[in-house]
C-alpha cells in the first residue's frame, strides 16, 4: 500500500468530471482546475495481468481488467448520458490516450467510493431497496445501447454493477437534504451582481428578399415598397423565411449574420436598400426595427441563471459528499500506478 496514496487519491478525485441525474446537472470541477494535480502512469498497465488489483475499496477490488472494460466503452463511443467523463476524439491520428485512462481510473474509484459510502447512510436504508430494484431497468437500457461492448456474462455483470452504482449515487444525491437548493433570492442576486453576463449589443430586425440572379433582383427592386415587401418576399425570395414570414429576420447583432447584412445597421428604420450581392444571391433589405444596447429582462434569463446556480451548488455539495466518503471508506492500492 502506498503511504501517500490516500492523499493522492483525494487530489485525483477532487478534479473528476461531470455527472448527470434526471434534470439536475452538476460538475465536480471545471477544466480550469485540472492543472492542480499532475497524474502520470508509472507502470505500463498493458503489461499487467487483467486480474491484477489496482485499488481495493473496502471489499471491492478494481482490477486492470475493470479499467480496460471502462476504457473499451469510451473507445466504442458508447458512453451513456450519465457518465462521469466527456466524449473523446478517437480519430486515427490521435495516438496518446493515456490521459483518458487516468481520468477513467479516477472516475471509477470515485464512483465506487461514493457507492460504498452511500450504502451506510440512513437515506439508503430508507430508499435503497427501491433503488436497487430500479437498477435492473437501467441495466437493460444500457445493455441495448452497449451491444458492441457487452458480449459475455462477465460483461453483463460489470455493466449491471456499473448501472447500479450510477443509479444509486444519482438517486442519493437527489434525495440528500444537505444539498443547497436554488432560491429566488439567489437568482435575483446573481442577476443584479452580474449585469455584464446579460447585456446584449445593438440589434436590428429586417425583412429581406433574396433573388437568384441580378436581372430578377433589379426587377423586384423596382416593384418593392414598404407596403408590399412581405408579399413580394413570399412570392419571389429563394430563402425559406421568404415564404414562411415574408422575409423576416432578427433581431440580431452586427456580425452575427453574413456580412451582407451589415449595411442594414447604417440604414434608417423604414429604409429599403439597393441590391446587395452575396454568395447566397442578390438581397433587398428592409430595416424594420433598431434596438439599442441593453440588459435582458429577468424573465428571459431566469432559466439559464437557475441552471448555472444548480451546477454551482451541486459542485460544492458533490465535493463535500466525496470528502465524507473518503473519510469513511477504506481505500488502498498494492501498486505504484500514480
């Protein structure tokens, strides 16, 4: 057993990835914290026997084979939506994936530490039987998706175990009264204290008619007026919004759309442009409305603020829960792999 392993493990686990349960998303940390701990494999895991023990968590042993199995799921691009690690790029020219095994190892240990700890809690005593029964449903759904990986009884055992661990950790976290809820006051405070996050630049709303060739463009431009612009857009424009909405576009800020629209920012409300050429055709623009730079209304950003605060609160709670688990669960490793 490594004398410094528990300290290193806490550091590794403190920077693990993200976890999804129901509608609540939380992140243990963001990527900017990854530089705090440098992790490198000091033994070539490919040279070890698949049965070789990497870590023991109470009575649960994580072997080289367990890590390889988790790795195979990622390489097969079959991670479930509630996994603790992001999708990777597995193009042929990407050779060095050692960092991925390091992340997978940390996430695998983290999951089992939490699962082991949660089984000792009063909340599990109350709900554990129900959650365990629901594990089988999650397993069956995962097995259908992971047919490329689940090819033997042992694969099924590992997937069933993994599904149950994820299910029970997620359910526990949704039930634990110690996690902070997002309050109306916290939403209002965030909105008031971060105005720079909710400001929008000058924006315009226009109608446009797009013609395939210059000859048709000149013909339509000679006919168009404010009063008939929408009707002519529906009749002549080759773009979808012509028929759908009389050519209505916006509101949008400068440079959010192709450069041909920038001329509209110099126009007066009610003005119709001359023929404007672009890669899409020949445009006629009619400026409907200008909006000054301003602050989005609370109602427009409430959902995004709520989600941001949920992630922040869950991140803090998750870290606290993990520390409690590490203090209560015995973790040891016979190999110097980190």
